[in-house]
C-alpha cells in the first residue's frame, strides 16, 4: 500500500443520553482504519451502525469519545479544508452562482480572484458542467447539484475527500452516471477518498478496498480488496469477480441483520 | 427562450392575475358593504360616516397640510423606533442563535420582557424620558425589540446545518461562516421578520401617541373620539392602512431585489 494518508486509531464514540433516564448510545467501538495516498475506500454497513458519525468525526464536525484521527500524522481537532466533505443533501449555497459555489473554498482561504476563476473553470469542466457557471443551484437537477458539490469540494484542494452517501438521493440512472463520473474523476485527480454507501454495487464499482461494518455499536467486521482490472464502469456489474464479492458482502450484511433481529 | 418556458411564464402570470383579482374583489366587497350600510341609512351617521364624507374630510386635511404633517410624524416615529430595534436585535439574535452561553444569559430576560404589556411601561418611560420624541421612539422600540430578537434568533437557528458544516469543511473560519453563510442564508427569513415587526410598530405607535403627544395619526384618531368626529377617525385609519400596504409592498419588493435567488411557495 502507498503512504498512509488518513489514520483512524481505536476510535470510540458514545452519545450520552440527554436525561438520566435516556441510555447512552455507543455508536462506534474501537474503530481503526488506514487509507493510503490516492486510495478509494468505501464503507458499507447496516443503517444506524455509525457510518455518518465516523465520517463526521474524521471531518472534525463531531468529537470522538476516545481514540484519534490523523492526516499525514497531524491530529485532527476540528473541521478544516484538508478534509473536504460531500453530503447527501448537496448543501450548496443557493444565493451563489455555480461558479461562486465552486470558488467558495478558495475564497475562504484567501486565494485571489483570477486563480479562483481558473480553478472553478477547471473543476466544472472535470464534472461536465461547462456552460452552467452562471446558473443558480435552484435551476439545476439533483445530479447536477451533486456535481457542483463535488467540484466545490475538489476545488478547495482537500487531502482527503469524505463522502456520505452522496448519490443516495438520486434516481438509479443518474446514480450510475455519477458513479462513473466519480470513478473517472478520482483517477484523474488522484484524490484519497473515503466513501459511505448502502449500495453494494456502488461500493464495489468505486472501491479499491471495502470496509464492512457490523451493526451498532459499529465495529469493522471485514476489509475486502477489490481486484477488478480495467475501467470502472457499469460493465463490471456482471464481471464474475464482482458478483463473487457482492455475494460475500451481502451474506455478511444479511448475517448482521439476523443478529440484530435476535438481539431484539 | 423555449416554447415550454414561455408557456410556464404565461401560467405563472395567469396565476398572479387570479390572485390580484381575488384581492380586488374582497376589497370591493368591503367597500360595497360600507356603501350599503351608510348610503342605505342602515347605521347612524355619527357612528359610521359615508365614503363621501370620509373623502371630503381627507381632502380637507390634505389641503390644510395637517394630514401630511401627522403622517410624517407617525412615519418618522415608526421608522426611527423600529430602526433601532432592528439595529440591536440583528446582531443580538444572530449571536444568541449560535452561542449557548450568550443565549443562556439573554434569553430569560427577553422572554420576560416580551410579556410585559407595553402600555404598562408608558408611565415609566414618561418618568424617565419626559414627553419628547425619544419617549415615542422608546415605546415603539420596547414593543418590537424583544419580539424581533427572538424572531431573528429563530430565523438564524433554522439555517441548514449542513450548509454551515459544508462551509467549515471548505476552510471557512467562524467569522467567515457568519458573514458568508449564516447571514445570506437568513436574509429571506430576516426580511419577513422585518416586514412583520414594522407592522407591529404601527400598533405601538398608537400607544405612544395616546399619551402626551400633540400630533401624529394615532393622536388625531384619539382626539377625534372626544368630538365624535368619526369621519376623521375613518380617514386616519384608512391612511394608516394605506401606509401599511405601501410599507409591506416596499419591503416585499426590496426582498425580491436583495434575495432574487429565494423562491417562495405560492408566489
Ligand atoms: N447527536 C446524536 N445524539 C444521540 N445519538 C446519536 C446522535 N447522532 C447519531 N446518533 C446515534 O448513533 C447511531 C449511529 O448514527 P449514524 O447516523 O452515524 O448511523 P449511519 O450508519 O450513518 O446510519 P444510516 O446508514 O442510516 O445513515 C444511531 O443509532 C443514532 O441514533
Ligand atoms: Mg448516515
């Protein structure tokens, strides 16, 4: 594996109950993972197992109860431009044009207008949105909004890209288009990516490695390498290697849901 | 422009037309009822003057200049009093929405003050400030400020959290988050808050002009009661109504200029 970019060590997260009667919720238990430079890691797991919580802790939006997160050895203490995030709900700034949205991160970092405009143009081209520079987010479809959000995050030049079910709100066709787009973009930009999804096809299509989480409290249940040669596009959905891996992951998640039913 | 978008535009303008027609109809209905009641001799003229009488009185007051002078005094009081409550409420509400500590200190005081009837504070304002213009401004300030702070706080709190998170992970500092995200995102809601509180300011204007005033629309309405001059009362009420409509329209227009990106349902 290439040089380690993101390291999560023995992370625990307990949400303490609001009142004395409320029980504490252990969302994450002893999570450790490491992601190498330019690696695309996807995390799948049952609903409520703490995936978003983990991503938010890495992003600095939430604090861990114990354990540490480091980016190239630097400990994470709060949100920062070195960890770009893309959310399911796009969260674009509706008062800014597409171009201004994409320039936002650089503007916050004090980059001059000329450089910003050039960067915006470059990243909008990368996600196939030339010609929409002056549109407002409200005028775009869901898929286009998410492209803007991706361009906006990339333009801020993060070291790691954190994506929480970014395509979860899109229809099936648009989702495939976006998956192929992201596969291409990540190869071109050589970004380090941690991506969360419910969709096993999506996970295998995008990932170099897949972390399968257990049900809550979330722990790492398995780590699987995806060794599928060639371009990552919808054609691999019928690749035998793909199907073998899919079956394996489905079995694990099915087992988790059985155990969860037993707990109840 | 495509055929489809042209058709959509026509549809929207038709809908606007329909709204406007309905507004005009409801207005005309009230006017008609008034005409029937007065010209038909169904109510005593002393209690309800006819439209002609009211128009005559209004024209007279406009001729001798008293209408304009009283309008101006009232508008000035409302604007100054409301302006200062907005100037203080805006930053306070914004900080309250984002800082738990500040909110803990301020909120109970404001919640308490909010329920104090402003009328009951009039004697104190007179004792402290006398009966000059400042006292009128303070009454309007008291009437609108506490409500407005809470409204601003509410509006600012309801800014999409994900948007704030997105900004922070794009490298925005706390101050930049305020300036570049929270403020613009709250603007449509803030404009609504402003529009509502300006309306309330007119209520408190009448409170302010009820005691120790010698001019203003509220004053002439109250004075007229003593002389049973219902035509003046009606004229004053209608004037306040018209000024209210104009203010409302202006703020709405301003809103569509300031936040053109914001689309409201039903508009
Ligand atoms: N602020 C909070 N306070 C208390 N409990 C929380 C809080 N946030 C999340 N939780 C709990 O922590 C657990 C993990 O939540 P999280 O949102 O991380 O799950 P997830 O894996 O992202 O789920 P999904 O797949 O549905 O998005 C859940 O049981 C949730 O109820
Ligand atoms: Mg989630």
